[in-house]
C-alpha cells in the first residue's frame, strides 16, 4: 500500500533548517510545479476524473512549497480509495507501481519533488499514460459518490494550522 515516510532533520540554525530527504535506490528526479490551483491530470472532456498509473515506477513525493492533495486508487489494497494531503514540511508520500493517482494543488500552487524509482525496463511513454475513469467502470465506481467514502490521511495537520 502507499506509505507516508518521515525524513531526518539534521539540525536547525537561525533561519536555516537542514534535512536528509534521501530515498534509497531512487534513480530519477522529477520536479512538478503547479502554478496556482491545478489538477493533474486534468478531467476528461466529459468531466470524468483522469489518473496516472506507473506500471514500473514508484513515486516518492515531497511538497517543497504549498500543498497538494493526492487521490489514490489501487484495487489490490484492502480498501482501494485513499485521499492523502501533502504539505510543505510534511512526510514523503510513497506511491507503489500500479496505483492510479491524481493530484490537486492548493490555490497558491505547489512545488513537489519526486524521487522516483524506475525499473530498468520503464519507458516514459508507458509510465505517464493518462487513464480516463469513464472508460474503467471499477475506477469510476470506487471514486463515485455512491461508493464507500475514501480513507483520509494527512488532513489533521492542515486542520491544526487553520485553528
């Protein structure tokens, strides 16, 4: 299943903080910038949610600025639908291969670093395909309002900050 990974803080000095955010075996770095409120991937022309799914890549996502909410679906999990909140200074979100995922950034946007682990046979054209939930009945149903609600993770921190 997905995992929220804490990372090591080395130390704080006045106005400076040092962290080790290393993901073992990472062999790719992706930097994803959302300028203002953005959805990735965008909805289909019919308004259906669309998702990425990486068959041979594990994502390890860290919010460097702003915040982003991830929608994860994996039919092999005991509970298939989860919504995970990432905020700057929070944990690293590990998304295993074969997991449908999409993200929505905050109103002010976000910057996320992905320390991916790509298998040698991974090809970018296969790893970054977009899947339309309207064409996958089980995916459409599990994300519908009539399905059991998703499990929420990481929202406690946002609620504490707002209080």
